[in-house]
């Protein structure tokens, strides 16, 4: 099975429409379009598994860059080794020592007055 990453399709596209487009170029094994958990709308990307490499190559050549419902579709081979690669995280900008010092520095602003409104639009007319 060859997994393809498809991105850029219209958010109102039906799964059957993508199956129609991809099945012209080869046999499909599965289609998985990612959706939002709350709204249940498509996120605009998904994965399509094709049975053979030749069909996947034909689909990439024909569909990559194709405009469907006003959106340009991008198709490429999915990164199969993504699960094996560890994700890298940037170090946190705020260290615990700084967080404690910021709590005490909040007292220096305690005596400051809030800004006055300059505009007369918020005042009631007499």
C-alpha cells in the first residue's frame, strides 16, 4: 500500500468526489479525510492509500496542481517514517525563576492609575 498526502482541497468536498478522481489513476485501498472534532468540517487535508506504486505515481503526476472547486490540490507521498521520528520542541521562553520574579514585580504597578478616556463619546450628554 502506498499512502498519499492530499492537501488543499475544498472544505465542502465529499469523500466520493475524491474517490472518483483518484480511482481513475489506480485502485484505492482507503480514504481518510481529517475533520475538526468540534465542527465536524474537513480540515483541508487527508490521506489516500493506493494499492500499487504505479497507480500512486500516475495519481501524483495527474492530480498534483489540479484546480478543483477553485482550490489547487497538492498530492505527494506521505512520510511513512513520521511516527519513528521524535518531534522536536522549542525550549520554553519563560523559566520558572522568571515566573516567580514577575509575580513580585506586579506589585510595582499596583499604585498606578488607569488611563483616562480622552474621547467625549463615552460621556453622557447633559
